[in-house]
C-alpha cells in the first residue's frame, strides 16, 4: 500500500471544491492508518457492483464513489440503443446513507438524459429485479450491503434481464470508472429532474404486479388460510417487513407474529449482533417471542430481503436452526410435491443450484423427474439459465437455490427472493404440521430416502491491508493440491479458473462453466470441498460437504473435513 499516495489523495479531497461538507469532519479527523486504508486503493467494481465501509475515501462507500460508478454506468447505458429512454430502476434498503446514495444515482443518471424510476421506500432486492423487467428498464441499481454490519453499504447493478450485470458490461463500467476523476460527475438536482420528466416514482401497479406474481407462483395451501401453526417473523430492521406481511395476508394467513423491536428501521441493527439470518444470534429476540407463543416456526429475512432462514420447534420442545441447504431441500421437496398434486408441474421441469449447494437437492429433484443444473456461485448464473429457457423453451424453471439461504420459486425475479421463500417456508411447515410432522421430521424423511448429507461453510477473513494473501493462497493450492482431505481421498480437482478437471491419475477434461477463481475437490463417496475468494470483501469461503448412509457416518466425515480445512487455507 502506497501511504504517500494515500496522504496525497486525502489532501486533494480536502482541497477540492466538490467534497461534500458532511464528509469533511470525518476526513479531517483521520489518522495516518485510517488514511492509508481509506485512500490506499479504490473501491473496485466487482461482482456487478461496489461494497465497503461507509466513510470518506476512494476505498470507501460515499456519495463520491457512488456518483463515479453511476457516471460510468451512464456511459454504458447511453451506448445501448434506446437505453436512455428505457431508463434505470433504483431501489435501496434501510442502511445508513441508502436513500442518499439512491438519490445521488438518480441525479447523475438524469444529468445524462437517462430516465429513472425511483422506489419511494426501502424495498427488497427481488422487487427491484422484478421492476427492471416489468418497466422495460435498461438497468437497475440496488443500494444495499445485504447482511453486512451496519457500517457497510453497497451498490448492485442489474441489467435489462433482471439479472446482476453481466461480466462484459461490468468490465466496461470498471474501465470507465478508471478513466474518471472524482468530481467529474454530472448532476441534475432531483426537483429539476422531476420537472422535466426524467425522474419518477416507481409506479404502484408495478409493485402490485410483483405480489400478484408471487401469488401465482405459490401452489394452493389450504393450511395457510387462518393458520394451523403460529409463526414468529423478524425482518431484522430491513426491507422485508411490509412485503412479507403483505404476501402472508394475500395467503389469508393470520398467525404471523412480528418481532416488534426489529420491525422498525434501524441502520445500526442495534437489537442484534448480526443482521444475518444465517447467524443464530440474529434470532435472539425472535426466540423469546416464539417461546412465549409456543410458535412452531421462526422466520427471518436479511436487510435487503433476498435471504431467508428459519428455526423450527422440535418435538424435544427446543428450537433448531436449519441451514440454507436443509431449508432449500425441504422447500424443493414441498414445491415439487404440491405442483404434482395440483397438476401444475410443467413439462421439462428444471432445478438449478450452485456447485456449493448440497447434493441432496439433486437427489430430490431427479427422483421426481426434474433435470438439475449446477452453476457457479452467484444467483445471476441461475437467472441467466432462466432467461435462456424463456427464449428457447428447452426447460421450465421451477426452483433455484444456493446454500447461503437464497431461494427462488417462479420466474418473476432473476435473483433470490426472500419474500416468496418466507411464504413457501411457512406453507411447507403448515403442510407438514397438518400431517403431524415438524420440518425436522420431514428432513429426517428426506435423509432416510436419499442418504445423509451434512455441510459446513467457513468464512476466513484476511487483513484488509494484505490484498495479495488470497491470491497467494489460491496459487499455492493450484501448484500443490492436497491428495486427501479429512481422511478422504481427493478423486479429482476442478479448477474453474483454468476450466479443467484433473483426476487423481492426471487425466484432464474440460469444464463447461465460466471462468472463475474457484477450486473444487471431489472426494470419496460423494463428499466434496470447495474454496473461493470473495469478490467484494477481504475474505474467502470454504465449503465442506459430507455424505453417508447413516447420521453417524456423515457427521464423522464432516467433522474430519472441518478439522482438516487448514490444508486449504493454510490456517492452523
């Protein structure tokens, strides 16, 4: 990190005429270390957007980094025939600066003559994905940092198909960003943009159409009418509150109990140590309410409401958290069963999962006559397949999911949808309750039919200043891949960066997925491990999966893999 350059850049910001007054006090208060981190690099446009800590600096989320990215995006949109008139849909979550960043995007786009549809209140990611296609927009922007801590925010870009920005357009935005200096952005005040017809609120019929699409995608569930179970729901201070409640009202479900303290917008997420529903700590308050109500189910959505997690009341009277893999398997099994029962399973039905999602999903889907497709991590790859099938008719999408609690049923969105997933989770629990089963019982039934599958995801954080460590780690693994993991032989290594699969004997074959910095280790008896660096944060993820014909064997294998993960990360 070039500390001299960082200090010089900080001084340039302080001396500029374009620095927003609100940023000046924080910038003036920075010490040398803070300046080095905030100005030692630039917030990169990766994985179709930006994400970072809020504050002044070229490597931080602030109105200047947002405007610069949006000016670059404007150039890409203007290069599309009719792109300016088709416009951009913009939404935002409940985080610090989210609406300010959304308005900043609108002002830059309108200054370039690009029409903007702006949501009037914080709204979920899937609603933005839907709105892009419903309005015929060229692109969409979602201001969110998903389930990161409260000091983060982010900027996700969607393309005309409702998927996150494709690699070609993302690279072009990044190229244009590099060519722009801070302060070069054009801006049109929001009032002026409204007067000249460039800025408008998102039309209410578009929002209504989103809920109608959810209603149409959900199979009838008589048990929801009134409700045969009590459900506690927490939006974790995020955008899910109103949409989840509305879709449950549409289903005539009256036993949804909101966690009152977490139903209010709170950008600091002060009632929980983590706004991530994958983290059981996020359910602390919900657990208190659930125990008082003897609720059968707890449902939580993350701040931008694209992810869902649940806790289930077992017959031991304790609450048990389901993993994303487990919940996805239950939803998939329930959805297929209900579609078949109602005569709604389409011809050539297809299920799409990421390569790091449980193999149990494949067993369930194929047993029901569905074709299963694996894609790289990231819901945009699921959305791309959906778009292809919409054009060529080869398959009919029914369900897609990733292990990190992201699920989608129906074709209304091209990203994971916590609203419809919450409704399906409640319907699934109500359906099984009507037959005397909990979701835990239903999961055990899946294991009994298909084998036991247990998974664990580990997140390994790196020092923000050590930008090269992840690359060195991945390079070492490619040069010297392990021969075994957790006492299981490595049968083959899939290197998605080179596009090659190499088996234990050295034979190579081509992989059919896009290039990505991912290593996947095929192990004995259907077990596997995978490692990939994050595209937005200084960390990597390690995915471990074990299989066995008994609970004991699968769990023993998983624990052995967890104990041996240092072979992948170099961590003790």
